[in-house]
């Protein structure tokens, strides 16, 4: 039993997860199916007397997913828990926290920040989830990763479809400023901790293959390219709403 426990909560030494496999696409398809159902039943959910319980359950699931990452580290010394890569200094980690409080309090401010963070940063974790390269579907970390990274999208679209939240230009600015603050914290953490620390992937390319491998190792150039890409992603994330507003204005003039 002890060996099974150690295996399930541990990490392998060889590649167990590969991009483009069913283990990669199935969690994403399940997320999309859940979002589709929320959209179909949005009006019913909005008027349901127990709707608040859905939001609390979603917030609880998000918090448990995030905290279980650290509980696993504490319970498995072999994973060598430490500040080098396990501090909560990242877009995904804070997006989970923001989404948790967003659904509980129906916070527009937290929605504004989380919306752009998800579609400019967390989306890359879905495309190239390299952090689970050595932990496949037979391990706890696989399920913790996918639940954490898909439930945030479920939370965002739940607020969009059920509670009619949406971003604005001001939302984009607010989210960008929050990301800049997090980047400053990540940079200082990387400097203070030293070799091995790579929060927000600002210090160096990842150890495993990812979309970030195209970035140069030079710090200034690396950060400049990341800032430019993120800026473009922010505008792309807002474009559907811009297009809807423009269409509505044209229809109003007719």
C-alpha cells in the first residue's frame, strides 16, 4: 500500500505524458463540454434558487485543487519541496485564487483580471502542459493539474453566461497592471532565490519542451518579446467583445 501511495503521489523519472495524445485532449474536451452545457442552461441556472451553491462548490473545488498541490509536496519529501519552483508566484496560481473569490462574491474586478490572464497566459498551459511531462494519467499530479487549469475557464464562462459579466477596455488596463506587478514580484523572487528559480519563465527557457522554447535566453530581449506577445494576446482576448459592441452599434443605427 505504501508503494502504491508513493507512486500515485510521486513523479516519474521518464516521460509519461506526451502532447497531442488522448491524455492531453480529453481534459480539454471535457472542459469545453461543461462550458457548452453551462451556456445551454444559463437562464435556468440564473433563476435557480440554489444557484449560489453552485458557485460555492466551484470555489471550493478551485481552492482544493490549488492547495492540494502544496499538500502533496509536504507529504512527499522525495519531491524536494522548496522555494525554487514552488512558491505561489504565477499567473495560473493567482488566476485560481482570483476565480475562487470571483464566483463567491461575483466580483467584477477579479473577473476583469482573471479573464485576460487566462486568455493570455494560462491558455499556453493547456497547449503545452510541460510541467506534467513526468506525471501521466496514473498519478495524482496529472488530475490536479487538469482540474486546476480547466476549472478556471469553467468559472469564467459561468460568470459570463449565467451572470452576464464581460470585460471592457478598462478591464484590460486593470489586468495588465496587475500582471506587471506580478512580473516585478517574480523577477525579484528569481533574483533572491538564485539558480533554479524561474517564476513567470523570466529567467530561462523551461527544462522540458514548450512553446516558450522560441524565446532567447537574453533577459532583456526575452522579457520584451514576452511583453509584446502578452499585449497582443490581451487585445485578441478582448476582440470578440469589441466586435459584438460594434455590431450592436451598427444594428442600433439601422
